[in-house]
C-alpha cells in the first residue's frame, strides 16, 4: 500500500500520495513515486461503499492538475458538469512535476522511458490504492490528456462508462509527427543535454523549442488576424514562461508522444464517447482527427465548434453546453 502526504484525509482539495513502487511497461520500477492530485465535487457511493460518480480529469501538454479550473464554467451549480452531481479527480500525470518526473526525482536523463499507457497505469494504480477504485464513471481531457482518455478506453474498456475528449487525436502522425521530430532533433543536436550541469546552451535550446511550440498555440484564424509585431509580443511572453520547463521532462514527454497510436485499438472501446474540437484548430484537425471517429468508434458523438478563440487563448465552449448536458445526463447517479 502507498501512503499520502496530507495533513488530513480529505475528499476535497489538493494532496500528494506516494506509490511505494510503480512498474513501467519496460519493466523498470521506481520506488516512492509521488502523485500530485486535486479533488473537487460531491462523491456518491454504491452498495459496496465505493465512489460511483468519479470523473478523472487528464490535463494538456503544458498543464497539471490545476487546469481542471478551465472547466469551472461547466462544473458550477446548474452547469452540465455540475460538481454537485459528479466527483472530480484531477491528477498531474507521470512525467510532469510535481508528480513523479525526470526533474522531481533527480534522475533527469536516467528516468525510465515511458509511454502513454504508462501514464494511464500510473493513474490507475493511484485510484486503486487511494480510493480502492478499479472502475470509474468517466474520463475527460484535452490535448495530450485526450491521448490518455483514448488509451485508457482502448486498453481497459470495462473500466469506465464514458470518455469526453476536447481537441485531441488518436495517433501522432502527419503535421504533429513532424513537429515532435523537430523537437527531438533540436534536443539531440545539443551536446550538453546529457551533462549533469545545466548549461546556457540548454536555455537557448529551450527558446527554440518554445518558439516551435508556440507555432501551434493559436488557431489559424488568430495567427492570421495578428500583426507580426503582435505575434512577437505574445511569443516572447510564451517563451519566457516556457523557460521554467525542465528540458528532461519535455524530452520524455515528447518521446511518449512520438510513439502514440491507438487507431487499431479504437474498436475495443465500450464506453460512450463524446468528442469536440473547433473548426479552426491548427494542431488537431477536425477533418483528420475528429470527424473520422464517428466511423472508428461504435458509440461516438462528435461536435464541431465554430471557433471564437482570440489571442487570450479563450475558446467559447459554452456553445456546446446543451450537447454536453444531454450526453452527461445519462450518467448521473
């Protein structure tokens, strides 16, 4: 059994838990693997005393547990994902600080290579140890978090009733593959990457990586609407924030993305699926990443949003409030 580092055992708020041991797909085992998490909502229980309305939230590439707050308009009283109806478990994924990661363990480039399935198993083990849950009501996430949703539903189809995915895909291919290979090439070209000391050249490398990452940050329309001077201002701010990213955390995450592809396993999914994205998404194309799911997954609802995103990175998901409510009403306990 694991142990958790909290002042009190609570089903609300922030906490840290420690898995005594976590085994990767590769067979490597890490002891004392930390799990950072946040709990929100109202737990309900079945006849066996287990939580029956748990929804696991999976965060994006550069986020952590706290990005569940991006759903605050959908989880407030009376909203489609009302926290009075559901109990949310938001977990910082394997490989991202302050859960078990290359930077927080101090292993850096000696950290075990991990897959998206490893990230799923990390959360599954936490749920089993902390809450004695081997089944949950649903999983939701976007971007990289969507990769975990699809992988979880493909690999363990009996463990959830639904998944809800925003702006994501079921494989790394095409444009995304080229971008991730670009990240890989930039990192492999730096001779200081495997040194123990953090050098100035690594900081310069992070600037290049974040500029490339920024190229996918907005929709096509937003980029076209901004002047070059505006792009420079917002890009500089994005790059500055990105300099706090640990390069080892970034590399292992990028490696996992390069290997991601569950297209051949989508037929395994038993859960009901709700997928949405904007019509103007640059990184996740509705045509190639979303609409095909209607024919690839047995019970899949696809909703395409007319984008209203601006340079403040705000997408108005309220336009699908009725669709989300209709979908989730069938799972209320």
